């Protein structure tokens, strides 16, 4: 049965992803179940989308109720859900206004277009991003991405991007010119291997942008909605971004992306300048609202520090018994186990033992568990990972 599905898949779906030969059927919280009923502990739910795990009943309920009312509505009319959701997002971020799209790449695309429109008033169009960043796969977001491996064969890229060294003000100053209009940065680089921005770096960078009327844009596509222990990663610092881009977790599992722009700048975008047919559909907003309610009602953000400490301690313990591991880096429930060598083998072995994690940047095991994960589930993860790495039961 599985082989038949996989064969049909291979015959019909383009080969743009590396997939494990497992057919998943359903999910529940931090677990996935395959077509043979085998249970997997998912420490990488939906590539960072599953911030409250799989199939949360509140989200299922919101989606099914809304589906009987109104699934999609043209953005030439009003619906209460888009308004309510935007107001909630605004209150949680920079008090700005939202533009809704359908993915992280599109959220960044919107931010890049906004920055260019903003800069057109002063003849500026250059954007500084960072080495090892990841901003998406569309032309603008790919061009913004500071990793050559994502560009190969797709040149010429969109002009106007330069890539500074992460955590280096000297490098930023070197890249900056009179044409610089914006900086786009991940506070914790995800795809690039879980690299944390330093507080002094972010605060200095923010100040420099303020001084030079350069837009400070943060890509919170992966770090958003509690992932790092605050609603948004920039909130660990004393800064207020001009633009915040969001996606992954935002729609409670449904596709959504958003750009939140500082209130006094918003009106640079006028009717007709940018659009998305599906952006902010009622059903996606209903799911997003349900997700925000869950985070609030279940006090999930408040519980992250304890879970984070527990997970860090467990990972450090594993590191002490495994010479392949160089170091552990992370924040909240976003962790990277940095290996001295390629760690793809660890991911497939963990999968065989019923644990789903990810390998990024070649040598970094990445874990983005649901923030409603339990301490017992963190222990289970650690036991499996330890067994895979050391051959020892704990
Ligand atoms: C995943 C990701 C994106 C791209 O999001 P898509 O929804 O895949 O387009 C952009 N930025 C960051 C930081 C991401 O992690």
C-alpha cells in the first residue's frame, strides 16, 4: 500500500523535496501516525508551522465552523475575521497595520516591495541582508537570501541586495551606502543553522537604521508566535521594527503570510500597489485567531522558559557523551545541535526510532517542537537522540 502511494507520488509530483519513505496519515499534538499505525514523536512539526502541534481541537473546530459560513472572500469586500485578526497581530507586534499574503516568501516579497516604494521617494533601493540568512524562494526573497546554494543556476538575481556578516557592525557599515533603504534580518537564523543575533549587535544596528532613516525589517517567519520564548524574537531586545514579516505558524497550520508595517509608514502602499487573491481569507484568519486564543488561554508563552531550560540541559547532557557534537545553540524552543560533521545520518536514524527532527546547514540538528510539548516528551526526545548517538539506553 505504502509503496503504491509513494510510486504514484513519484510519478505525479515534481521531485523538489527529499522525502523519507513514510506515508503519514494523521497527527495529534506532538505526534504523527503513519499509515501502518506507527507513532512518531514530532520535534519538527510542519517545518516550524506546528507551534501548537498537530490537530489542535480548537483549530479544527474554528476551521470546520468557518467552512460552513465563508471560506474565501475577495479583498474588495470586508469581513470581520480579517479585521479582528489584523488587530490582534498588531497588538502583539509593533502596533502597525497588516498586509496578508500566503507564505513567508510572499511576506518578505511584500516587505521588499514596500521598502523599494519607500525608497523611491529619496532615490534609494538597496537592501542589506545577512550571510546564512533565509528569506524564501521567490525571486526577491531568494535574492535577499544570503546563501549561494539557493541562487545557483537562477541568476541573474534581483539586483540591489548585499549580504553582511551576521553579528558584525563593521560588515554592515561596509555594505551601507547612500542608496541603502532597508535592512532585513532574522533575529535567530533558522535555515542557516540556528545562529543567535547578539543583543548589542541588534540594538546598534537598530540605532544606525534609525539615524539614517533606513527601514529595520525583521523576518519572524520562523521565530514568530512564541518560538523563542516571547511572541516575537525581536522582543528580547529594546527595539521596535518598522516592518515585521510573519508566516509559518501564523495560520494555525493553514497557509498565511503577513507583513506588519509601522502605522505612520503604512500609507506609502496605496490601493492597487500590492495585492494577493487569497491573502487573509476568512477561514485562514479564523484558524489564526483560534491559534492565538490557544497560546493565550493555555498560557503557553509563560511555560516556555522552564521547557527551554529542561531541553537545553538534556541536550548538553547528550553532548557530554558524544564527541561528534561541537555545541548547542538556541533560544526558547528553537534549538540547534551543532555537529563537527554532517548530521543527516542522525535524522534518518532518529526517524527509524520514531523521532522526527531536521538537519539544516549540513551539520546542525534543528528542533522546533510545539510549544505545548511536555517535559516528558522532551525526555523521550533526549532518550531517543542519546541512543542514536551513543548506542546507550538512558
Ligand atoms: C520558511 C522561511 C521563509 C519562507 O517561508 P515560505 O512559507 O516557505 O515561503 C522565510 N523566512 C524564514 C526565516 C523562514 O524560516
